[in-house]
C-alpha cells in the first residue's frame, strides 16, 4: 500500500487529545478508467466510551474509511494519505505485520454480513478462540473457555453446547452475536460496526443495538457505527458524520444533526425516511438523481447536481468552489448556503415535511 503523505512520529496521545484522530484522510484506488477518490480529505475524532455514527448512501466512503483504519485495503491498488492516529500511534504507513498485531487486540470490526465473514468450515468456538490465542498465547482449552465466556456475554443460549456449532446452525441474529463476540474477545479499545443490523428483523435489530450499548458501557469501547439507517444512529450514537462523495458534509451531535440539520443532503436523507408523525398518505421524497462518479467529480460542491437549493446561493459558487467543513468543534456543515439561509429553509420547508 503506497502512501500519499509521510506519517508523523507517534506520541503518547493524538495532538488534539482524542483517542482516535483522522486528519485529511485520502483513499484512492487505481483502476483502468482512472483514479477513484473514494475518500477525499476526511477528518474526524473519537473518544473512548463514545459512538460516532457515519451515514450516507452506498459509495459515499463510509466502509472505505474504516477499512483504511484497519489497514485492510489491497496495497497493490490503493494509495492512502493523511494521518490516522490511534491512542497516539500513527497507522498510515505501517506494515501489514504491524497492523496485524493491532487488529483484534486494539481495534476490531463487525462486518456487514456475518454469513460470509464467518468460515463455514470451522466451528464458532474455534473462530472466536483463534483470535484470542493469536494475541494472548492461550492454550486451546483456554481459548475454548474464553469463547464460551464471550458467547455467554453476547446472549447466546446454552453457550457450552453452541460453541461447537457451525455458522449455518446459527440464525442470522445469532451469527451477528457470534461476530460481536469474535470482535470483542480481546477487549479492543476501538470497535467498527459496519451495518451490524442489515437483514435482521426489527426485534433482533433492537437486541443487537442494546447489546452493543451494554458492552460499550461495560468495556468503555469507542465505537464507529456505519449505517444507512438514521434511526439506528438516533438510538446508538453520540455524534454523527454525514458523508457524500468521499467527504464529510455535516458533523455534530446526534441531537444537533437530527433535530436541526443544515445540509441539503441531510435534509434529503431525512425526507426519504417514513415518519410516524406525518400524514399517512404523505409520499416519501427520495434524494433525486444518483451519486456522482468518484473518478470525475462535479466541479464545486459535489452535491450541486442533485441540490434543490443551489439557486438560493448568490453567484455560481455551488458549481465552481468546493465548500469546506468548518474545522472547529461543534455542528459544522460544508455548504455555500449561509447559516441564516439554512435555518430559514429548514424551518419553513423541510421541518413541515418531516412532521
């Protein structure tokens, strides 16, 4: 994996004091058609014991960002720039062997589809215990005991018996619980959950989200929650970052972003969700158009071809100048609309639509 920028020397903590600090992250893929700018200048931070929700359409860069944190991109076709510092330790530029030492022990990931993430050839207990043995040097019996303990912790019934079952013998919800057990077996400080409730019924979804919340309170884990579902974000996250075309377009606390969103793209995401408070016959309003090509991004604001409010910006800044997310902490948005204009549009046009 080639790097676009030289990483800084590691210190005891990140410069801004955050447990995880991502600064000016760029992830580019080399293809026959050109360079895909999957992530383009992304910055955020995360503290222990808190959850950051990352939302956006498919292709917005959510999963690519978090695979870069774990160092799981194909090094032969990927260029990564910027800085990723975990507890003061720079990750960009590290070798795969160095990152393997951190994966599982310091950081872990719950993958989107547990059926494909789990091997069908090995028992659940062996797959959970393998990570534990690798990082602790435990014996097979110790690893098995730890696997039973973790299955108990995530609510699998009869864990001493189910530890010898194969993935196909588990239901979808149980496989997701097994994935969580595998991710947490070494008590990592950072957990990345990539669409952890996809394809689960609403009852099981609620159980999985409550489980993650309880385990976070117990272990003090920092969690990144990747999802399309703003309802999941409202239930689990402390802060939220909205991504579009590889960039953050809005960032703030969950209350700020969901109660008083500022960016037209966030308005579109909220308007496309069904509401229990609005009229029953009110149609959903999907975000019109399609996401842009990450090889040939539009000039100016990448959302401008789909934006219903660009004619309310004085001049042609939407099509010529890229808006930047304010670096200051707090509720920030990357949009050419003025703060007063955003508030006026939201109160008079968007909020009545949301109910």
